[in-house]
C-alpha cells in the first residue's frame, strides 16, 4: 500500500503515514484516543509501521464494527499487541514493590503492591509459566485496546525485573464471587455493592434481584470479550472479582484464554482450564478434545451456566458440587428438565427453582447447558435474556 505523508496527532504520539484511503477520517481523531495512544507511545515500535497507522486511524475514528469487522480489526491489532508483548515493559519496575502475597493462579504468584493500590502477578517456576504469562499479557493488552476494561480487571501494564515478567492491575476489590458464594449470607452480602441498597426483608424477590444482576454482569462481560475473538476458557466464581467502585463483577485470570482472531494461546492438545467447570467438548472422560473454534465463546457460556446454578442454589456453591452438577447433566444427556426432576428431590433447592421459574431462568440454563456447543446460546443472547433483565 502506498502511504501519503499525512500527519495525525494522537495525544503525544505523532503518526506519520496514514493510508490515503483513510486520510479523510483523520480529522475525527480529536480528542486524543486512549488507551491506544498511551500504549503505542510506550511501545518500542519504530519506525511506525503501516499496520500501526491503520490501527490508530480506525480505532481513533471509531469506525463502526459493521464497516471494518471486529475480526479484521483484531488481526490489525495483533502486531501492535505483539510489540507490547515483546517489549521490556510498559511500566517502570522500580515503581513497584511486592508486598503481601494474595494467592496464585495457573502460572503466577499474586501480590498486593506495598502501597496497596495495584495487584502484581509474577510468573512462577511452574512448567510453561512464562508462556501462559505472555498469553495473559496479550489478552489483557488487546482487550484494553478494544475498550473492554469494564469487562475485566483494570489492566495497568507490565514490567520485567530479576524475577521475570510481571503484570499489573489496578486494585479494585478483594472479594471474588466464589468467596461471596461461600459466605452464609449470600447473596445479601453483595447486595449493597451491586444494587446500592440493603433489603429490609430477605425475600425471594430480593434474593433474585442480586443473582440476576450478577448474572447479567457475567454474561455481559463474556459478550464483550467474545466480540473481539477472545475466549476466557476458565470461567468460574474464583475468576470474577467484585469491583466496588463500578458495582460489578469483572473477569480476571486470562492465563487460559485464547484469541481466535490471531490463534494466540490456542493449542487443542493443551487444556489449562479448571476441568470442574469445563464444557462437555473439553472433558477427556467423554472423549472431548477441547475448544471448538467454530463455536467460539460458547465454551464459556456452558461454564457461566454452571455459575448461575451456583448462585441460585446454596447446595451447589462449591467446586466439588459444580462437578457433581456436571456429572448429573451428563447422566441425563444434558436434558435440563430431567436434571431438574432429580434436583427437586432436595428440599433446600426449592427457593432456587422458585427464582428460576419466576424470572425465566430455566430457559436461560437450557440455552447455556446444551451438550453441542453450536446449539448453545451466545453470551450476548444470555445477557439479553429475561432472567438477566
């Protein structure tokens, strides 16, 4: 492609070489675009490539997805994200001091920064740890560029020091959905955070309001990342953090995620997700081989359906119980009505079924928990369901 020497100012970043075909929209770049400009400015990509110029113009001009196609834009973004991925870091390592250890994930140890305002995840010494850390960096950086910070833990950037690669997120809260579910007062323990109120009476409707709001957030988060070709592949309560300031649960831990647009972190022979929440197509005991690329994010939809069950039924709130739900579904051929007939034998499940019946939850679960991933509803459709609205 021949490039005209059209200069476009994006924040403090000078992009010379805007494609002539896109020059007419260059004027739409004001005000400065963020976060793309800051990331590109901090990335050692010199000279500015044609791809970067195209990306900056398309992103800055907010060209509709229907015009360019999100998959195409994802492919255009890939070299930019790869540049960030291979860089020494977008953040100065001396700015951070690891404090209290908060836990660990598939590949890294998680620390609170000494100042308490960020969370740091550092690759550990487990096999393939650096590979998964690089993948998580790729997913977070791409999704940040694509405006998905509201769907996931707010990513700040990365640095490298003597301990290797570290990823940094803004500290938005400490309560995961999994921990909230284990508390005796679920779901009212998160009602003030999600709904901004405390119910005087813990009625079925009040209980349902919290569960439905959390379900809406879960499926909306997934719809957001799926729209950019990213599949999380490890959806469970432990990977949903309550962001207090935004009054919502957000996705975290993208070490198992894959990007279908670029193929990043996609290896059908490697299963790095929690098998207790994985869908039938990824269950080696049933001959599953993993993610069906053509079905995309519907891998996550099955796992999210299990999380909805956990939110509705206290008896299924643990990881072990979720695995038992999967076994029960498998035993009845993923017939949600047959599963219900058995689950209703437990008296403690009555309230959960009352919530589901009153607000269309059984229809939602039926769409999410189908054995064939191609027949499941999408995360976007789930977010639009009556149960979530």
